[in-house]
C-alpha cells in the first residue's frame, strides 16, 4: 500500500513537470485523441489562437475551429490519413471568427499499428494586413501545394511535372483551363515551391473589379490624382519579391492590357497621378478560362500580352478528359464533408458512380465537389450516397437508373458527340494528317494550314500531340 502511494505521488509530480514544461516552451502544442477531441493544449497555443483552454480542451476540433473551403485541419488529416507532414502553412478561424495563420509540423500517434491520436507543433506567423475590397488574396501565406492536387491520370500528372519544372525560374506563366479545373491551386503550388515562397502571393480576379477601379488597384494611386485619392500602393508594389496571380486576364480592357504589358516588360510601374517610376520584382501568373487563340481572335486578349505571358503555358485538362480521377476525388470530398458534417458516409452507390462517368462535367472538379456536398446535406443515418441524395438539378439525369457496368469501360465507349467536340476531333485528326505529310516539320505544316508556327504549337500542346 505504501509503495502504491509513493508511485501515485511520483506520477502526479511527473504530470506537473510535463505540464510546466509544455506551458513554458515557446511553441504551440496541440494534441487530439482518436475521436478528434483536444487532450493537450499549451499556453503558447492559447496565445497563438487567442483562445481559452476551457473552450478547446475535450472538445471536437472541428466544433471549435473553422477552416476555409478546400482546406482541412492538418491535425485531422494526420489522424485520418496517418501521415506526418512538416512545415505546412495553414490558415483557419477561431470561435470568434479571428483569422489565424500558422506553420505546423504534424504527426499521427500510432500504437500497436493503430492511430490513437495526432499531435501538432505550431509556429506562429505574424498577422498580415487584411484584404481590402476587391476579392484579392494577399499575404505571405497560401493554402495549396502540389500535394493538394488529386489525381493519378497521365493527363494531370504530366501537367504537375511541367508545373514543378517552372518553379525553378521567375518566368511568366499562363494557366489555361475551364472553370473549376484548379487554376489557382496550380498557381499557389508554383509559388510555394519557388524561391519566392517566403514573399507575398497576391491573387486578383480581373473580372470582379469595375474597369474604372482596376487600374488604380493594379498600379496604386498618389494623393490628389482624383477626388478622394490617397497615397496607396497597388498590387504590383504589394507583391514585390513575390507572385501576382491575375485571374481571368481576358476580362481586362485592351487599353489596360497594354499598360499591364508595359509594366511586365519594363518591370516598373507608375502610380496614377504619380510622376516617378517604381521598380517592381514580381512574377506574373495569369489564368484564362478559354482558348487563348480564340480570345485573341475575338479581341479579348492582346496578342503581344499573350506572347509575354505565355513564356510557359500550362493546359489543365477538364474532368471529362481525366475521368479515372473521379474516384479518388470522390473519396477526398467524402472524407472532407464527413469531418465537417459529422457523418460516416463510406461509399457511393454504383448507379451514382455510373452517372458520374457519363456526365460531361462542365463545372469540372468544383461541380463534382458541390454535388457531393449537396448530397451529404441530404443524408441522415445512411452511409451510402444514392440517387435519392443527388441534388434536384441532377436527379432527372439519374432517376431512370443507368445500367450498372464498369464505369471507365462505359465512358471510353461513349465519348460526348456534341458539335463542338466533333469539330475539335476533326481539327486534331487534320493536324496529324498535315504534320505527317510534312514529315513532322512544324514550320512547313503551319504555313500549309495558314497558321503561325506558335499558333500550331499551341494546338499541338492542346491536343497532347508530340512531334
């Protein structure tokens, strides 16, 4: 009995020692158990997250903190996936809505081959200036790296390989892809893998701002330039040393595109109302959601700006061209919304999967995610997504029950035969024929087709034709 009392006292002393140690170290420590509930939360973590220990301890992590769309808790990922990750930036919100940005090292806790919890070692990033109106993402932190890109198809893997190569330089990049294909995900990944990763990444949707404001937003203003104008840096100055992502570049007016071209070429800008040229060191990544050659033809994109931006061009494949990636994407989205909604969905009914492989996906990956999110909003106690859970606008396509057979085999034999796709296929076959007639000589083939050499090269890349 006496020995047991001594051991109990030693245990208490050791616990007090560990607690003192955890609270004195200058890094945040956050640990959760296998249920996702916090069991260790030290003083530094409280400071970083501006939280009281009682509001976090023994509560489910996802009930206390909120995470942006397409981003999960690194702690929860370690718990569910079982993989350690180091030096990962994360932005999320505490229960007061305050934004927090940290750099995390996260590890699963494994005992006898089973994951029993996860622990996170956290370093704080000082708060950055908040975003002014204009849908710009500003700051040194970004959400995505190449690890966030899901898919094993050759179509997406070849783009990832190419994108990783361009991280070694500061050349301009043009990312071409339909809506929902992940253009910003690639842009942020390039930034985070480059030597500019510690510098600002600023994203601006060019279609979201009125033309009259866009110039001042890009280049800044000097006090007195117009009524109410103040001394204010533009996006070029704010992104100095880092990366500026210009989304939907084809929505800018030709006049503003010309000014943008000059800034990129000269690496200088002049604020509106200013007289001095300012040097800027910025990597430009631009995105466009249509064929750039068509945009040039219809005067939505200046040819000279296109040549300047397309030093490297990445063509993101639409989901209908990489349908073998649907299943891993499904698993990722189900895992995400299981965590967010507290559900236990395990799978998707075969008839739904069959529909997914037949659907043309005009909204691409974003559309697929929205369908899964909408379906899981309608689930109650079930653990399988069926046609009855599919959002109303898709139900008409599924209610007649597609016959069940291997999805990929069905899809490969049933390519969409719309007029647009038929024309594209004819163009591809004709280019192959002409190239063959000219023994693969691009210059001669381009001349025969009445195209510039670069125009033909663009089409070769678009159709995945190697010469």
